[in-house]
C-alpha cells in the first residue's frame, strides 16, 4: 500500500468516525433547550420556540448535511449555550490540553525507550522484574485511581504540588506549569508502560536473532550492536505504540482534567455534554479525531522511513 493509499484510508476512517460520532451524540436524551429551560421544558410551546431559535428543530439529516458542509469549509459551527463560534470556545482549552499532552510526551517517550533498553539488556533480572511489575500495575489501574493516589501522596501528604488547578483558562504557560506536574505524571505512567514493554520485547528478540549472532562473530562491539542494529529495528513498532498512546492520552485527559480541575478540552467536553451543547461536543470530537488520524499517519510515515519493510507490513 502506497502512502497515498494510506492517506486515503485515514481520510475515509476520519469521515466514518465523524459520521458515527454525530449520530451517536444526537441520540443522547434531551438537548440544549431541555438543559437550559430545566423545569420550564415541560411547556411544549416554550420548548418549541427555544428549539426554533437555536435551529435544532430541523430533521437530523438536514442538520447533519449543514454540519458536514460547514465542516468542509473549516467551520465548526456555533456553540448553542455560549453563542460564540466553536473554534473560539475551544481555542484556549485546546492550548491547555496540548500543553499537558506535549509535556507528557516529552517526559515519557525518552524515558520509556531508555527503560525498555535497560530492561532488555538484563532480562529476568531484579531490575527487569521490578520495572515490569510497576508498569503492569500502571497499565491495569484506571487513570482516576492513579490520579487520586498522586493527589493523596504528593498534594495532601507531602504538599509538594497543588491538588487542583487554581489558575484561569487563559493564564500564561509559565503559570500553568506548576499545576500540570501531577497530571503529567499520571498520564505518562500508562504511556511509559506500553512503550517500554514494546521496546523491551523487540530489543530482546533482535538480540537473540541470527543476524546479531553474526555481528558478535564479526567482532562488533556491544554498544554498536545495541544502538546501531537493535534499537533502530525496535523503533518502528515503538513509534506506532507511541502514536496510539499519544492519541489515547488525549482521550484520557477527559478524566484527568476533571480530577485535577484542569481547564482543558476534557473539562470543556464534560460541561458541553451536561449542557447538551452538541455543536461544541462535535467540535471537540473533530479535534480529537484529526489529532489521532494525524499521529497515526505520522507514525506510519516515520516507520516507513526508518524501516521500509516494517512500513510495508503496517500498510498490508
């Protein structure tokens, strides 16, 4: 499969996901008018007037067509409860979420590769078993439990970091940094666990291969074999896991941001769902889906450049 074919499949997947998300969100009980009117929503006349004013009294296919047409123009629509363009509502929260994801990635990607190499060079050792056990627990525990433990240990017991974010949405980045330490640690644990295990198993398999045996016989040094042959071969599959972990990391922020009261897309999404502000929820879904698709395509591209055979296998 060529890169053009891979791009086409990603675009098609993106379209299908957006369609499914649109219709799935429309099946949720209630709408912006029932959430806004509350008890007054029992009055059919008031409810009808509200829906007509917001333009949500049209059939679902009509609304989908209008939404899809606007999306093709890069227009995410207008928030029903805030009466502002969705892009303007999302922008500051998007910056905060990407800041959280970026710092988590910068911290976890190198660490996971380093720990994977260390564990692979000492398979079965006490260090290897300890690392595997710790990150296995991190993979199995729900993120909100890890976040709660972090708050109890580092915020309440040791009082090193704030338990919740107390800065406003549009605060400068430097003011945000002290508030993202615990969320970053929580998000990074799961990402490090997945990537480390892939790097570890891949490096162990390569070190036990016939090709590496031949390198030993030819007198290659240990470090040349490890960093010149084993690690480059382990990177392509690790990159795919990293891309998927980054995408799931963006999904995990919905829970983490809520636990730490962090002003990002996760908190905004939950509030928009509570308000039944479907254009805003759909706009956030578009951002997450585009990010996931872009990361996946980037991982495939880098994997193909590093190892064409791995790239061909990924596209097969």
